[in-house]
């Protein structure tokens, strides 16, 4: 009985030792399994990089589209301001011409008044008519001068607006150029990510084939 019991214990011990050895062997990864694990890890990282770069490219494209809208609006504003400036210059030139004509009329009225006063008397009908003409021409001249002053203010304001719009345009162009560079850099990163992903998938395929061949 003791011999049989000892034999059974011996068999069980050998079997248990065999299981332990087999388990230790199974837990020790082969080089092919390590390569496969690393390939999968690389693929996951490639996908994360690709998603991030695509998100960056999308954000840059939105910035580009906004820059284009801003640029278009600022150019429209600049062009409107330039039209206003041209209109102000035309008004200013016309009002100056009117003012100068009124001043010549005033000078003529003064001469006519002096002549009629000397010839017909200071209180004559002719002198009174000359005074009336002189007063009307002075009113016209003063109104034209007010218009000139108003035109100058408008011209100055429209030039300031035009110059500000031009600065905005220059900034928009700079932003647009920077965002395009960023978008193009992101596109290059995406292309690189895709290339890396293809390479890592190819490596994984090859490593799986090698592991299968090793098992045979």
C-alpha cells in the first residue's frame, strides 16, 4: 500500500512539474509575438496621430475660410471707402469752385456798389440793389465755405477708414498665409501618418505570417 501510494505521489508530482514547465513555456512570448504586439501598438499610435492631424487640418481649413471671408469683407469696405473718398474730392472741388465764383461775385458787387454810390448816391435804388446782391453773394459764399469744411471732414474720415481697412486687409493676408502654411504642414503630417500606418500594417501582416510559420 505504501509503495502504491508513493508511486501515485511520484506520478502526480511529475505531472504537476510538467504542467508548471508547460505554463512557464506558454507565458514566455516568442520574438514573433513581441513583434506583433509592438506592431499593434504602433498601429494604434499611427491612428491617433492621423486623427489628431486630420482634426488640426480641419481647424486650419476653417481658419482659412474665415480669413477669406474677412479679407473679402475688408476689401469691400476699403473699396467703398475709396469711392467715398473720390466722391468727397468731387464735392470738395465743386464747392471750392462755387465758393471762388461767389467771392468773385462779391468783389464785383463791391465795385458796383462803390460805383453806383458815387454816381447815384449811397441811398439810391441802384446802390440798394447792389447791397442786396452783395448780401446774397456773401450768404452763398459762406454756405459754400461750410460745405467745403464739411467735405474736408468727410474726406479726412473716409481716408482714415480706408487706411484702417487697408491695415485689416494686410493682416487678413498675413493670417491667411500663416493658416495655409499650417494646413499644408498638417496635410504633410497626414500623408506621413498614412505612410507609417501602411508600413506598420504590412509589418504586422509579415510578423503574423512568420509566427504561423514558426508554429509549424
